């Protein structure tokens, strides 16, 4: 079964950009879906794609984001979008876990548990970590380019401006 793995912040929801880098919302009231996301996810779902959110949320580990707030954010996403699963890494780099992107653990674990074919799947993200995780997992990758002040470590298969553009590529394959 094929899937589209979706980063949360910057793909589904608005990120706050400071000093050229994106930051996740820390309050439920700041969680805002980006334009076209509801329609784009419904279109993918109607075409038979499984939709799995894969997101790094290190603010939980550092105490900047309460776990209950994160859970409430994800409950809201589940209500508003046709998602099959949400996978979260709550660690920081120093924890050396297997799930924090750019490592592929979030994707490979979801694939194993949900019966997904990584080779037939896409990873859509707006950071170098997303592209590298998708490549490491064996997915095709789509980079949502916002011009952040960071360098990609792996070349994405496609580059777009938003999720609706990514959906056109995915459905055209």
C-alpha cells in the first residue's frame, strides 16, 4: 500500500519564521492550517493514498511545549484532515533516538506497522531533515521550498511551493 508521509509544520500548518528558520507553534490557538491543505489531503485520500504525518516536536523534550497541548493539536488535525496516522518524535538530537528526522525511523516504523510500501510512497517536507529522512527510508521526496536559511543535504526528487502543488505531482505519477 502506498502512502504520503507529511511533515506537519510548514506543510500542513503554518510555521513561525525567526532568523530565517521555521519554528512550530507552541499554543493550540496558534495551530493554523495552510491554504489548500484540507482540499489537498482529501484529494490524496480519494485517490487511495494513506496519509501519515511524521513530525519532530523537540519542544516537548525541552519543556517549551506541554505534551497535552501537542496531543490537543494532533486531535484537531485528526478531526479536520483525513489522516491515517500521526507519528511524533519528541526527542532532541542529543537523545540519539532512531525516530528523529533525518533518521528514517518514523517512516520505517509506520510502514512496517501499517503495511506500507516505502518505494511507492512520498515524503513531503519543508526542511532538509524531511528530505533526508525520506531518502533514507527509500521514498520519493518532495521539498516545499520557503527559502529558509539552511542547506539541503540530499537533493529532493521534486521541489514545490506548497502542498497543493505536491499533490499535483503525486497524482500525476
